[in-house]
C-alpha cells in the first residue's frame, strides 16, 4: 500500500471526525469501516484519514466515466452555479433544450435508436426506468384498457423504487417490501425465442411493455445475444408490445459505442431506452428517450419532475456527452477494454478452477469465480485496488473510461496478487 504524505491535514482531521458520525445513517449499505474517501483524481481515490491511495476500478459503479474531479466538470459546476442552478419545469432553460437535442442527434450519429425523437430528463436511473414503464403502460392502455402488464427477465436489475423494483427479479431486493406492482411476468432470457414468442403472443392483450438490459450489469455482466434481442423486438412489434432497453449502466460509451444497442441492427432498436450514471459523471441526472409512437400517447400532465432537466445538471451532461460522443474516444475505450480483458484471460489460464469465465464489452467486464469472491475484494482493497462484485460470484470491472494504460496494468497487478494470495 502506497503511504501518502498528505497535504490535506485539516481536511483529513475533519473527515476523521465525520467518520464517527456514521451511526446516524439509515441501515442500507454494508461499508468497510476502515475506508473513508476524501478526494479523487481521474482513476485514483484517496483516504487522507488512513493515509492511503487506491486505484479505482469501480468508477462509482460505472458513474465517473470521465474520472474523479474531472476539471471540465468542475469548471462547469462553478460557472453554471453562478448563473442558474434551478428554474423548474414550468419554464424552458437553454441547457435543457441543448442537451435534449444533443442526445437525439448523437444517438442517431453513433448508431443508436434510429427513430429516437424525444427526451425526458430526470435525476436517477430508477426514475428514468419508472418513466419508461409509465410511458409503456400509457401506450398499452390506449390500445386496450387491459393492456398494462410488463415482461421483465430473471437476473435483471432496474432500480429500487416500487415500479423499478417490481421489474427487478432478485428476491433479495423484492421480498422485504411485500406486494409490488401487479402484472409483471419474469421470463428467462436464455429460453428459446419460440418459448418467449408463445408467452408474449398468448398474452398480447395484457402486455404493454418489455424491459431488458442489453448487458445485464448487476446480474453478473452478461451481454445478451444480438439474435435474441432482434427476435424479441420482432415478437414485440407483432404484438404491440413496447420494447424498453435499460442502458443505465451499459450506456454512455461503457461498451465502446455510445449506446450498447448501437451494436444491434435497426430492427432490434427499442421504442424507449434509458440512461443515467455516466450521463452526469457523478452529478445526478438521467434521461428517458422515446420515439414518436410513445410520445404521441402522452399528454401534458401525464408525468413530471421537479429537479429533472435543471440547468446545472444539463450543462454538465452537455459537456460529458461531447467528450464521450467522439469516435476517437470510443476507440480508446475499446482498446483499453481489450487490454484489460487480455490480462484477465491470462490470469484465468493460471487459475482455471477459480476463474471460470471472462466476459463483457469495452470497459464493462466480468470475471466469474467459482465461489463468491468476498475475501478477494477485501484483499485487493488492502493492497490498493477498489473492485466490486456483480451477481453471485462475479468481479465487475468498470473503471473510468479515462483510465490510463499504466493504471490498468498497475491495478491488474494488484488484482493478480490478490488472486494469488487468496487461491494459490
């Protein structure tokens, strides 16, 4: 572990005092008690209280794609906050209008949803998915008052609010909260298309929408086969079922394309897709994108948000989208992803009984282990690397897209040592 001669002594003392107050937080997360993040710089995080430096392979769970304390984001925060932070959705603001147009134009420029026309701006991924579900249900009800159901998939994660939780299959998240939104059916994404088609067509008068992640993130980093997504869209189109792609985690350049579904042919493109996380590089902002078919089902007052589309968040997101929505930048994401994947597969050859699979696209990569890697996560942290899990036994690699080659190599060396210490 690299020891720092911190120049942040006063701040460190204040932070140490703050750590004593952790007991005032509601019981939600299990956090390590020996780690208090006080500052960051690109792909590194610092704990000035314990005098430690970490390479960050988590990016705030795929959020800070342009790195921690990004200078461009910091400047916009400063400049825009002195001009206008919030004005409500009773009025237009230029930053919101610019961002909406930019999302639509860059989506089409970089091969995303070809018929995307409208954007709803909100504050978090779960809000974006809530909007998508409401929009799908509104469209279905206009066709048939009974057409309100949603198809979701096992192993998926779409959020923790009641609607988004209702289409999240994991009992760990659902069971403690009792009855959720009715009319949700969970299918197995690995079933044959004929099986999925039979179910959807048999209930076409009851199903309004289908929601799926092009890459299941929290479920274990599982890319969904392109042919399966093409087939699902065809089935849904034939039965007037709205298709929603959840790109909260896998979108915004994470896969090496602006949107994960940009790898797919047009016939697989969704009616609605959602984005958050990296859209604001840490500032809370999210978006739900729709085509005219969906927008035509909506009326003034059907949905809304107080903070969504605020000038500060939109100014930041305009900058983030300009940086990530660049072909050379995305090429670099793919190159770095190949470097990281190559090293992980080499490590897999050394420990084939413990590392059973390496999968993903761009810089969203999962290394599947034969058992839950809790001890491995702790050992890596002790040695100066922050990594997180996904699913039951997957180590998830989602570093900042701006991470350097040296930081990738250094982080993987720490990870390899941790694997050796735990499994050798």
